[in-house]
């Protein structure tokens, strides 16, 4: 029999030795019962009250490959502390021919074993719920006394020996000043930069972030309010910020939340780190400028030109125009069945190149099975010697070892089928390039690089032969032909000193 071990502990307060002990006892159980262990699935600091555990879910997914027969746990409560989850996932495993066994709890196979297992699972769920109630009760008692219940200590406070909040004389003045400055018109970004310049750190010793400022300005503890779940105690801790100042800041936050951002860009420069100058090879970086009419224009500009390093002749290119050109090219590429076929075959070929051990093991297993069949045929014909028997035992042992190695390789490096690759690629064909997140996804996955010249761009995609050259001189022809039929809906601002147009592929 082949098995995997599942081990887990619940909280950061438990130590790694907990896992080591579980693995040790599960391994001893497997050795005692002649079971081969293929791999370990370990979840650290994850409660079994939920099934949202990464390695647990990986184990359930791998069970569909039917490469192992048993899941060994130290105790059943390691698998689940929820009877619904336990029954659900045991049923899934059972459909795949896999059983869950406990290394330390003796459960018979008969009807009484079913009752005992249900009792153990019910007790685990009861223990978990009872423990949670006791923890909440204790924390509520602490809250009624305005004691610290754990978690992150807000900047400006320290915790004394009796677990009460006290004002930190070093950082509290900075908190008060943050509120005063925001009330006077300062931005969150400006406050962040000011605190970092002053050397103020968060409670973990890291620099202050934009989110830190946002959390500070919304934290009601600074007006002395202590809150835990449904328990709220005004003036439960020392106040740092006056109530009237805090309320004014909340009003400004509400107003600013609805107001447009001061320097909000059109959207991200999607081609950053993937766009290069065709003449000097330097990056093209994002840049914006305001015209005499007050309209803001966004460009990609060669770094060499921007910093005047060399006399590069590359001209700036309009951001939206160029990004749409690249995205349209990717969409057109994905619409071509020949491209899908090429990418699919390359992915499948790459899998074979990366997995060098698996083909070798499979070849050796085939040779071992052939040898076993030849010896069995010889025995059936009456040829049976001491060396024949020894050789048969050697081949059978080698076969078992190779089967284990193959199962381990398949678990460690799951293969994707041709149908899965095609399904994955076809999902990209349906993406809407009008949505920023979907535009970014297409560029991240398929685009390798863009090289910009004054008369053309070269788009290099993430697969062999995936290079597209677009000549600007050919684009006027495409625009003119479309405009003469129904009027052009492709007319958009072009790159500086170039005619605005859509593209033809060269």
C-alpha cells in the first residue's frame, strides 16, 4: 500500500516539534503495517475548523490521480474538527479509493468502528467549540477591564505590566500632529513621507506606509475608545487626540474619499519593464505633460533621451495608442488557431524536457515488467532454478520501487493535458481589453518585449516565432480603406510626428 501523511497544528503558539512528532508517529505506524510513504502534506498555523488549508486542499486534489491508497494522520482531529467537512472529504477520498487512518487511535473496521469514529469526530468538534467559547469569554472579561487582548499595538501606545494601554511619550506627539496636519489640508502621502523622514516606525519596526496613515486616521482608540467585539467602552484608555479634532478629520476623510484623486493617471503604464528603445536598447519610461488647453497627455519616452545620456533619435510615443496597438496584436494572435496549436505543442514539449526522471523511470519499469513476464513464461515451461527465483524477486522489488518513484514524480510535478492547455488559452480569447485588470493579464502572460522605432514597432511574444512587426507607413492604408467604407472608428491620437492610425501587420 502507498500512503501520504497529513500533519497540522493550529496556531503560531505551537512549535515545529508538534509537526515532527506527528510525522514520527505516522511514519512508525506505516513501517509497522508495511505501508510506503510517498510524501507529506503539512499545514502550519491552520485551524481544522475550516477546510481552507492549502496543503489539505492539495492533498484532496492529488487524490484524484489515485497514486496513493491511504491518508495517515496522527489523530482524526488533525484531518478535521468539523463533522460536515470530515464526512464530505472522507467521501471524496473514498470515491478515489483512499481511506483515512489514525496512527494513534485504534478503530476497528466493523460497525462499532463507525460509531467510535463518529464519537471521536464529535468530541473534536465539541472541544474546538468549547475552547473557542472559553477564549472569547476570557477576552471579553479582559475587555470589560480595558485590558490589552493581543494583536497589533497602535502607534502612540505601550502596554504596561498589568496589560493596560498607556501613552507612549515618544510616538504619541507624532500621532496628534498627524491629525492636526491632515485637518489643515495635508495629504496622506505627505504625512507618510513626513513620518518616515522623522524616523517613526510602525509597531513591527517597518517604515510607515500609505495604509498605515489611513488606519491611524480612522482608529477610534486615539480618542480613548476601547472596543472588542460587541463591547465598546468610551474613555476606556488614555486619549491622544481630542474628540472635536477626530470628528473633523473623519468629515474630511469622507469628503476626500468621494473626490477625484489629485494626480490620478489615466491608468498604469502597462508596458513598463517590457518596452525598449529600438535604437539604444534602453527602457522606455512613462511620462506625462499638460498642453496649453489643460489636457494631460501620457507618453512612453526613451530613458536615454529623458536623462540626456546619449543622442538617441527615438521619439516619444503616445501611451494609450501604443498599448492598444500591442493588445490588439495579442488578441489577433490568440484568434489564430495556428498560434494556439503552436503554443500547446510547445507547452507539452516543455513538460517532457523538464521531467527527465519520469520517462526514465517509466522505461525502466517497462523493462522490469518485460523481464518478469519472461521469467514467468520460463517457469510455466518448467524452467525453475535457484537463480531464476532470485532474479524474479529482484525484478519484482525493482518494479515496486520504480512504481513508487513514478508516483512521487507525478505528485511533485503534475502534468497538464493538451485539452487543459487549450482550455486555458481559449479563456484569454474572451478577455475584455477595455477592463484594466484584463489588459494587464494579457500583457503579463503573453508579451515578452516591445521594441520601438520611429517608423515601426516590433512585438515579441512569449513563444517561439511569436514576433510581430508593425510598420507605421502601412497603417495609413488600412485607415483609409476602412474610412472609405463606413467611416473610421479607429481614429485616435497617434505618436508624435506620426499619422494617427490603426495598424496593418507586416
